[in-house]
C-alpha cells in the first residue's frame, strides 16, 4: 500500500464538499462519500460501510438518510458507532441549500446499543424541552441532555481517536490534517443552533 499523503487526500474531499455546497441532488451522494472517506481514514474497520437511502415525507423536500449499512459502524477498538444523519435540500432566495435535518452519533460497547457510553444529537427543529444540540454521557445519574453548540462529525472522530484510544487506519499526521481542513469547511456553512427549543411567539 502506498504511503498516505495528506496533501493528496484533501483535494478529493474538498471537491465533494463543493458538490454539497451547490445544493443539487448530487449533494447527497457526495456527502455520503465524504463521511465514508473520513471514517475509512480513521476509526472504522475495513468491513464497515455507510448506506444512503431515501426518506418519505419531509414536507415535500427531497430527503435522504445516511447510516451504517448493517446497523452501527464497527470500530477498530471492537466497539461501535451508531450513526444516523437525515439530510434535505431546501429552496431559498439564494438558491437551493443542502442541510441537515437531524443527526445522532452514539459510541457503544455492544452492537445492540444497550451498553452505550455517550451520544450526541442535533435536531434542527426540536420538540419538547430538549436543546437543539446536546450530549448525553452515561453515568450513575438520570439522563441529562447537556446543551452544546453544533458538533462537527470531525470532532466526534477526533474524540474517539484521542480520548477513547480508538485506533486509526491512517497515520496521526494524516488524519489530523484531513479532519482539520474538512472541519473548517463545515464551520464555514453550518447552522448554529441556540440552546433552547423554539418559542411559540403567539402564546
């Protein structure tokens, strides 16, 4: 296998990101390829795969769902990452925009997810009292939804690699370089949520 070169890995990822930013139907497949590439470079086992499938409804918008093709994604430490991201394209005054409706990432010890460690959730339009973006850490106390800002997928990978010691496929200098730049691309266009649910101004 040829040595990893971060400078050669990044251009293809940025080309895919530019397809996402155009807000056309090809954005769904491009984003799926970005996530798959990041996971293959880092914490996912070689036999892990993502799948992209259609979603019904969505208020008339084109919607797709990304998740592991066989359930939670197998990781290189023998544990799993349950990943689900629902995406849609919305027409705006500035043209179509590719957006995330909701996403969830759960790090778990077992395939079924009964023994999970932490979970991050983002909901563009949350219902009830939960914050739009929040982290849950499994502990001895009742489940608490700690409010956060929007967490990039790159940050989830970095946390698992650095703090949970999940082995990565590519050398550290490669995946750190790639995650740094793809996260900057995400932050340039992301939707920053507030820490409370929407307020009904008519009440």
